[in-house]
C-alpha cells in the first residue's frame, strides 16, 4: 500500500521587501523500503538601489571626486554617486523542480534524483558610473584646475565615465542535474557510499542580442587599426563561444568502526569532485561597446564639467564619435578625423574555452567518544582547485615591463597593443588553488554541578592560490584581485588572502547551580534558571603584500590597470613586527619605513624602491646621486602575501536568568546582559600597504568582528567592548 504522510508536505511563503519566495515539499513513503520526495520552489525578486533624490544630488555635485591616488588628503566628494547616482538594480525570477527517489534493497540503499533550475535575470546596472569618477593624480593637478602645465605627465587628472545605449536587459539560463547513489552496508561496521552527479549549465542567452564580443580571444584577433570597429565587435545572443557540456562529479565516502560497533571509534573519509557555475559573469559581456561605452580620459584638460575643453566634454564627444562611427563602419583613423580628441573605449573579453571551475576535495577523520558525554575528533581536510577564474585588466597594456613596447600600426607587426581599445579586461579559467588543514575538535557535556556543554576546535591549515575570492572582489582592504604579471600567472602563487595558519574557536554554556551553591536556600524563582555562556576566537593575522598603487595608476595611460608589487631594494627578512606602535596616532614604530623623508629626500632606510622607479615586475632602480631612480638596478621578487598583519583575539560573554511564566517551562522569560569583546581587547587591522602613501606602514583601522549587535557589514566601529541588555520569551 502507498502511505502518504500529510505532515511531510510543506508549503512556505516568505515576504520581506521587494521579493517573494515559495516552496512546496512533498514526501511519499512506500512501505519501509522506498520513498519519493518532490520539491517545487520559486523566487521573485525586484530591487532598485539609488540615492534618495538623484536629481537633487547630481545638481549639488554632478560627479565623484576621488582623492585615493593623491594621497587621500580629503574625503571623497560625491561618495558612491558614481555607482548610485542613477537608479540601478537587478531582478530575478527563478523556479526549481526536483525529485528524489530512495529504494532499499538488501544491504544497499539506492538513491536517484533530478533537478531542473530555470532563472530569468533582469539587469539594469548599465548606468553605473554614468556620472563619472574623477581622479586627480596629485594635489597640484587639482589646484591647477585639472593639470599643471609645467608637469602635465605627472600632475594631471583622469576621468572614467560610461555611456549606456541600453537601460535594461533580460537574460535566461537553466541548469539540469542528476545523480545516482548507492549506500552499501558491506558489514555491520563498514559502510561505503558511491555516487555520480552530472550537471549541465546552459549558455546564458539574451533575447535582444545584448552580448557584444570580439570575434575570438583577444590574443588571436587582428589588431589592425584599419579594420572597422563593427567588424571587430559583433552582437551575440549567447554569452560564451564554448562551454563545458557536462560536468561529471564522482564521489566516494566510507564510515568504518574498526573495533566493532560496540566500541566508540569511527573512521570516516571521502573524495569527490565539485564544480562552480560560470554563468554568473555572463552579464559582463553586455557591458561592452557599442551597447555600453566606457571612456577613460586623461591629459591636459579642465576638471570642471562645464568648462571649455573639460574632461567631461571630451568624454562625451568620444562616446558620440564612436557611436556614429560604429554604425557607419568606420575604423579608428576615420573616427579620429571627426574627433581629434577621441579616446578609444574599453572592452571585456573571455578566452575561447572557459571551463567550469573544479574542486577536488578529500578528507580523513577519526572520532573517539568516551562514554556518552565526551568526544574527540581529529581530521585532515584538503582540496585542489583547477580552472579557477582569473581576470587580467591589462591585456592591452604597452610601453612598460614585459608588455609590448608600442601600439600597432597598419598592418600590425607583433608584438604590439591594439590602438582601437584602451583597457581590455580578459577573463580566463586558468587559476589553481590548494588547501591542506588539520582540525582537532573536543566536545564535552557535563552534569552534576550544573548542566553544561563545552566544545573547542583548533585548525592548522594553509591555503594557497594566485588570486583569491574568484578574482571578483577584494577580501580585505589592500588586497588585490589581479595576479601581478599576466604573463607569469604562477609567479603570483602564494598564501591566499584568507590564509589563517592557526585558528582556535570555542564556546560554552553552563546552567549555574545557584541553589546548590546556597545549600538549598532561597526561593526557586530567584535561584533557578541562571545561565552563563560565551565564545572565544583566536587566530593568526591575514597575509598581505606591499603594493605600489601610485605607480600602477601612473601607467593607466598605457592601458595598465593591474597590480604592481613594490620591488625590494635588498633581500627581505622576516615579516616585521606590526602592532600598537604602528597605530594612528602616534605611530612611533610603523610596520614599514616610508619611502621618503619629511624633506622629500629618499629615505636611505626604505626597504622598497620609490614610486616610478620600477622598470618591470620585480625589477627597478634604487636612489642615486642624480635622483631617486638613478642608482643601481635591482631585481628581487617580494612574493605575494608574504607578510602578516596582527593576530586576532576576542571573547564574548553572556549572563541570563530564565523564569517560567506559564506551566512547566511552557512560556519562559529570559532577561540578561551580553558582553561583546568582554576584555575590551584591541585588535589592530592591516597596515597601509601602499608604499607610495605618506601613511605607509601605519595602522589606521581596527579589525572588526564578523558580526555584532549592530549587525554585519554596516561599516560602524564595533571593535570596542559593547554591552547589550537582552530580554526574550520562549514558548
């Protein structure tokens, strides 16, 4: 007979703000040997973000004035209006159908399942940076109205601005996956599980041909400036030229009690392949010219938007000339003939054969329990990633280091850079990563003198990669999302941005036996229900590299938008001591000596060459009699993330009094106080790792806990001790 359990059928509807989610979960049990579970879920989300009054905001200040490259003397004017100056956002409509079937036959438990996920994404982010992001390279440039005529190469202003011909687009994709699994109880003390999962991710499509891409990988296309733009760029319905058809993911695990089922020793382990979906960055290719033109303008121009010969007017004219020239089939020379100040657009490209990032994971774990209250677990965990995302924003750089020396002419003579484009960002799946870690866990329940629980985990591990966070976002301030040398990806292989060598986490709960302590005296409503709890977090500091940010910015006219590690003047010793002495104020002992002295002369104690003295990656010149770059050449590799900022320690503590209000604990009132960072222990953040900054080596921030009573990611300073009164009702 078929037995349907109505309790297992669940329909949930969630609503909060501009999104709606529903889920239907139906489970059917067929006797005791088979079961079927069906899932139907859907999500609708529509969100637009902008400043409260866009028109009034832009009327007051029509752009963003960014001081990050001028040493940061002032607060950024315009805030994040270059992103939110115009309303932008994304909408998502998604539904999922999944069915899982389980069948028990003898010593085998077979499982099979299918999952279909369909997603429609509405993107209206094309107005991002439509107001422009203006970056004076120096204070002199700003004081002179945009450029100091005496030194226009170094004292000028750069403007980045985008011009969109489309305000919104709709994309569609789907994922189809299936699996088969056999859980085989070989013996009473040994279970093996073998599984195979297959997954197909579709090539994202756009109904209005909103993907604009080159005819092939950037390295393989013609760089002839005589070729018309509309022959180099074509509009496409599909995002990728090629994708992996099926991702196969075999997996294996075992659970073994080597001393028999009556003993308390368990050995577990397993190996499996896992994949990451690639469709998430497909919308980047809809941000390309001629649909969205991103223009970077620099040189001897005024910075005020309404001034004659201003950066903004030059950018607008460049956009207009490109739009007209693309439609008319013009090449670079013809467009420049109509606009002598034309600045070529930037473009985002992908390699011809992007792969699905794959992660090979394995583990081995031994657990020993002592009685019913204590357990100790020792585990080893590892993974190896291949085909990981790497972005190279300098695929069209020239005139420095290992890049081509000049722009291409017609016909092109390699190696040369393509003059039809400024910045070219290329996405590839070439990265690798590795992690190996050991975890020791201890868990103890205790009773008698009050009930309680204590558990602790210690991790010793090491994570390495060429770029962290998928190369899509910074993990921490000062970290880079780009490998240093795009021609030597493995040269950036080092500690991951989130590499923590040692980590200790612990938590505890103790029901205080106050009545026992008072030898049974006192009324129950006063002496019962007292509880203390807390957490302990301790870890080593995250790694960082010393970066010459200013030199990288100086190379923007050469289409370089990547990262340059500061070049050591001599072999570097161990990571410097970095703590309270480097904190602003008064920073008597910064982590790193500055590049220049107070009078502007080169600091003879500087450990890195001065900004502008790098001649290539890991090569440069030290100061000499004729100037800061006139001394001998040095060629030393700093290495990625070889330094560490201060370690972290924090403990939270809570005292609660629980009182029954109705019946035997049917309704319980809890009142207490919580202490965050109980000892008010200062945790120092990373030092300024930009060697060209005047605050180089100084610590200007505190390390924030991951969450606090104010929430997560709010930007407020929650590092000091914070106390919260708490009241709660359980029923």
